[in-house]
C-alpha cells in the first residue's frame, strides 16, 4: 500500500544450462486475489558469461513485458 513494504508472492530460481539455455523465459505466478497499489519485480542475471559464449564477460538481463491480470 505504501510502495515501500512488500509481500513476496513468488520467489523462483531459474536454472541455466551451459549451452542450450533458451533466450526467452516465461515465468507465471498464481496467487489469491487482492487489492494492490504497487508491484515490485526483482531479477538477477547470471553474473559472468562463460568463456565459450559469443559475448563472454558481464551478463545482461532484459525484461520487456510484464502482464498483470
């Protein structure tokens, strides 16, 4: 309600595979209906990409679509 205090409704560790990791991931959460004013989404990338990766070095994380129904 205040934009500073949040309740966790989903915490998920998404595993990555060495070379066959999909580029796009869909993550869904279902929880009890509630009245809310703010939504906070946090995500962390994998850190450093492996040496074999075409873009080796720092990993990037892009989130371009969030849908709330």
